[in-house]
C-alpha cells in the first residue's frame, strides 16, 4: 500500500475565499488562486484601503495545519503587501498566530512576479484562517496580490463527513474522529496519472501519537 496523505500541499483549492477589501472589476479575491502570478487581486484605487484589511480562508468544516504562506506579486515595490499577519478561528474567536511580518519587495516591473514567504515552525490548526494586511505599497491608492499559496495539510473534520474522491488523498485525522471513506476512490498520483483504488484507514501512526492516515490499495481492497 501507499499513503494517500500528502504532507505539504497548496491548500487553496479546498478553501472558500472572502474579503472585505473593495477590488477592481475582474480582479477580485477569486484571482488569488487562478495559477497566474502576474494577474491577481487588485484593490479598487478609487477607495484608499482602510487598514487592517482581511482575506478569510474557510476550509468548509475541515481542519487544516498551515506551515507556510506564499505571496506572489508583480511590481511589489509599488503595490506589494508590506505588513502581514495571520489569525486562526479557534474556540469561537479569532486568535493571532502571527502579526507584523514585514515583507520587502525589490521590483517595480509589473510583468515579473516576486515571491515572499512566511513560515510557521509550529503550524496552527483551524478550520478558518484570515490574512491580516496592516500596510502595503500603494500605487494610485491600490495594492495587489497576484497569487496566494497556503501550504500545509488537511488534518481531519469536526463532524461526520463522507470523504469524496478528490479529498481522500489529502486526509489525515486523529484516531477517534468520525470520518467515513468510500469503498473505492480515484487516486491522483505524483506523475499526473490516476488509478481506481480501494480505500481503508491504516493503523495509527506510531511516529505521531493519535494520527492515522488513509491507505490506498490496488484491487482487491483489504478486509476490515
């Protein structure tokens, strides 16, 4: 068998993104994860941003551990975020994970993106996060983020949930959490191919107390 859990992935495909930031037409928060590093979210220059500004990431009931934030911005010297924080929704309220992270940008060329990364040595775990933007370089009263990557892992669900084909390869959960698996799934492999496989929970990970991973099997599926 092979483990179906990917240890560190860009989690943006799993989130619903919302923001309180007024944006230009065709340049809203949905552009943060379209795979284009020089075309992204651009704020509305007719309204000077009222800092702090927020970008909320909702994992829809899944818990996630975030190890890194990566911002890609073209022309960051003129329009990049310069002061960034992260909050996690825990115990019914927003809790500060990081604040005052200073980002410095070198390029004014809007055709070439730079990347800046914020690393968390102890990844926070929550079902919702939000980026807190305290300051940015403003050109014509606008700032931009062309692509946002949230690196980490899905680690479980709070409520009972049927795991779907596309989700199963990224699920790790604590022993005792009530997560059900389909009998067969389509596994998407590192080389870009896919295969139909049976699915079953493995035994708890002895190297990480209380954690179990989903194991994927070629036919036949293992017995319970």
